[in-house]
């Protein structure tokens, strides 16, 4: 009987850690798909059952990007600070992916349909931005 009380908490902790590893919630280091350089830190979070992501730091800027504005953006993001900007919006879990939302590229000021998929046991996030059937992928690295 004692063994059961010891094993059950271990199983619960293991199951919770596996579930968390498969969730995109957390901080991610973005990697530019063209230059392969680290660009920013994005914090992905859940709100109202949907997944969102905001930029918390720009890595190529001496001051972390504080004060850098999205001059190429349109609409409500136009000329707003990039740090703190929500760039991933309204993603819903569908199987092992998150779909149905959008991602904004502040460097180009363009918004794309988005697909997120946690891979490599939760260590990486495949981020696809799509226009129609044309998609481009980036692979982000989970911050420890």
C-alpha cells in the first residue's frame, strides 16, 4: 500500500511535465529562417482557451529593443513599440498543432495565417506563417 502512495505522485508529476513539454506556453528564442540569427524572445501564453504570443525582448538591439517602433505595421500596431507587441493571436489546439490564428512579422509589417507545433519533446517550436498554400517555417528554441 505504501508503494502505491509513492508511485502515484511520481506518475502525476511525470504526466504533468510531459503535458507541459507539449504545450507552447513559455518563453521562446526566435531564430531568423534566413540569417539563422537569434532575433527575439517571445512569451507564449494562454488566455480564454486561446494561445497568444508577445515579444518581450529584441536580441539584436543594445537596449533589448525598448523604444523600437513597428513602422511598417498597419492598423492598431502602426508605430507602436515592438517590445510588448502581441504578434501571435487566437491560436486553437487541433490535434498536436495550434491553428486558426495569425502571426505578425513586425520587420515586414505583414500578418500571416499561423500553425504552431511543439517538437523534439518540447525543446523546439515549429512556427509556420502562411499566405494561401505557401508556408514558411521557423524553428524557435524553448528558453530554460
